[in-house]
């Protein structure tokens, strides 16, 4: 069988080992060297081009069904639970908590729940919206496990590595938010970031008020492609007498985007995190769809009041 292997960046170091194993079993093996951001980003073009019979995607659970022979191989990592006792002091004022984690640690969720319940907490575990596959699991773009229980809990506790995943959940909830990073040996309360990101979003919207030419980003990645939504956005912009064009790429390269000097604002329809995490990489404001709608509304109001937004 001809097989294409695909690994996210953190697992690319394992590529040779897996390739050799599959070759020994009699397969012809290729390895995708493209950057990989999630199961939303399957190497389907590469698979077609090399006529592979199967794509094996490591590190993520299925994102949504695709019409191709794809096997998902999630990677589970046992994180040390040694920080949990120390977290009790941070959580002493919160009786009801939610626990959130990523696919890498989802097998440890029950242990973490048991620990807090034995210490007298009531633990509520939320359901993801659908891209994530397990209760309590969050993705950068599926924070349902946090948002669905925000009204029921006193605080959220994320257990896992890095800030990418908890940040999305933080921005879509209102309760105190704690991050336990077992590998960094760190417990942190991160609520203050909500205000930081609110200010950043407002700054983008103000900058975009004087924009006339909008570039709408559409990714060709299987789980990020949203051409119909982009067309609706284009129409909305044009209805205000402004210009909009749809910009297509698989992975957006910010140098290339910045070379498109005619556009004075960009609107993201690809991975929702681009317009949150990457806004400092574009010379023009990089808006999410809801931010664009607010900008268009404000522009309409300024026009009606005969106020020039070019301040
Ligand atoms: S957050 Fe972005 S990169 Fe991650 S799974 Fe969602 S769409 Fe893909």
C-alpha cells in the first residue's frame, strides 16, 4: 500500500521511526513535510498528487468527515499530576469547577476529576460543540466544553501544555480561569488576558474604520474552507460601496499578504485563531467576521452622521 504520513510540528521528530515501521511491513511510505496545524489541515492535495492509497494523520482526532481514506492516530501523553495538590490553594474560593484539557491528556481527565472531587470540589464537565470529540476536550476552535458550562461553574481549570488552547476558551467565558501546565511546572490565573484581547480587538476595529479595500482570506484546508461565507462577507462589504476581493491560499503567508499593498484590511474566514493570534503579523488590521460586521455598522453610522472616519 502507498501511504502518506502526516505529523503536527511537535511530532515531526517521530516521522522516520513510523515510516521505517510501515516500510518493514511492506508499504511504500511518503512523509508530508508541510506545516500541519490540526486535523482541519489534512494533506489531501499531497495524497492525491502522489496517488497514495491512505493518509495516516498523527496527533489529532478526526475533525470532520472527508471523502478520503484517512486514519487518525491520536498521541496520548501522560503528564505528571504533581501540580494538582498545589492548585488547591489557588482554587480555595471556588467550589464548582470545570476541567478542560486537550486530546493529548484526555485519558487523564477522569483521574484529575477524581482528585478534585476527593478534595471536596464539585466538578462539571462540558460538552464540545462538535469539532472536538470528547467531553472536557477543547480545541483552538472548539471551546464548547468550557462555554457550555460557564453559567454552572465558579471557575475553569485547564490542564495541559501551552496557552493556545486555553486562550480560546478564556475569551469565550466569563468565570475565573486557571491554567495548570504540568510540563512547565506552572499554575497561573489568566483572567486578565480577556481585557488585553478586548483592547486589541477594539484597536483593530478603530484602525479598520477608514479601510476601503478588504481582502477576505479563504483557506483551502479541508476543515477551514468556507468560500460561501466569504462570498456573503464580500457582498456585505460591497453593499457599503467598498471594495472586497477573496484571497485564497492553503496556509497564509504573512509576508505575501503584506505585499498586497492595495488592501487596507483583511477579514479572516479560515482558522478563527488567525484573527486573534496573528494580528501583529499583518501591516493592516486582520478582522474576524463579527469584528468586520461591527466595523461596517460603525462606518454606516459615521456616514449617516456625516463624520469622516479618516482621523
Ligand atoms: S484552531 Fe485552527 S488549526 Fe486548530 S483545529 Fe481549529 S481550525 Fe484547525
